[in-house]
């Protein structure tokens, strides 16, 4: 059993989180068609909980219903994404229904769904889209004292300071690619609003249009900010409580 919360980057914006109790959480698993993920990580043997921030195809795998059927994992997603999963045959009892601002106790952790500034949809067969929705983020409070803010795809918003006041996150996952999300300038200010000392950047350096870099993020921070950037390579794992 790991003594601390473990965070593994699967690729692009997909993460695997292992709790201190050795339970497995998949965050935005884009598995089958993700060219930025090592082949060995594409078929997870276990998942206890799946968190979806939004339905864009680089965060929401079309084979997710099959993964849920195979693993029996619970799933949390924005309501329209959940309704789509129902249509795909995922049993309602396998979904943990919730909405922005609410929290639940699940798998020995406290999970809160937060707002994100990012319009989204679900990609449908035939080059169509549907189920429009706003993306969400998550606050995860683990038994080892780690409080992880998974921002999802989002722009900067001032109420990040309220997330700091309410939840005191210790680590933040922040997108830095620019164009579709925050870039390095905005992510640096997000770290200040959140009052975190550790940031794991994601959603950069994959598609050509995602031009933000961890080096640019560092350049927008000062020593007084006291923020350490942890850029992870696909497959690399970080022990969060030891930071």
C-alpha cells in the first residue's frame, strides 16, 4: 500500500491517481487514440473511480463505457456527459451524480466539483457533436493530507482565490498550453490565487497549437511566489505528500 498519494501522467491531460489506500482514480482518461501515451498504459488493469472534466475527445475516451463495464469503476462527470453515458448503457448506479459546488465522500476521500471556464460538448459518430456543457474541475482531499486541485481545461477566473480559502489545495494541476486554455502567464497568476506551492502543468507540448511551456510558466513566477513546477513525462509518477 503506498504511503502517499501518487500522481502519474498518462499523457496530454490524462492522469492516474493512486490513493494512500491503493485505490485507483483515472482523471480524463483518453486512452485508445492518444498518441502521447505509452502503449503499456492504454489498457489499465484497474480503476475504482473515473473523473471526467468535460466531453472533448482529448479528455473523454469513446471506449469509456467498455472500461467502466470491465472495471466496475464509479464515474463522475458533468451532468450532460453523464446523460450521454446513460445512453451508452452505463448503469445509473455506476455514476455518482453531482454538480458544481457540491461534494461527496467516495473511496475514502472528499471530492468537490468546481467551476471551470471552458465550453464543451461530446463528440458523436458521423462527425457530429452534442450534449453541450461547461467543463468542471475537482478538489480531491486524501487521507494523507494531500489536497489536489485538478483544474481541467479552463481559463483564469478570480474565484480561484475562493477555492484557496475553502479547500487550501497543496498541489494544482493547471493547463498551460494557451489558445484553448490558460497559457503560462495566466497559469502563474492562478497559482498565486490558489496559494499553492506545487504545480503540475498539463495540456501543452502535444498538439502544435499548444505552445505554452513549463519554462515560460517559471518565467512568470518570482521567488516570492514560492511555487515549484513539476513537469512530468508521460508515464512518470510523482508522490504528492512528499513534496
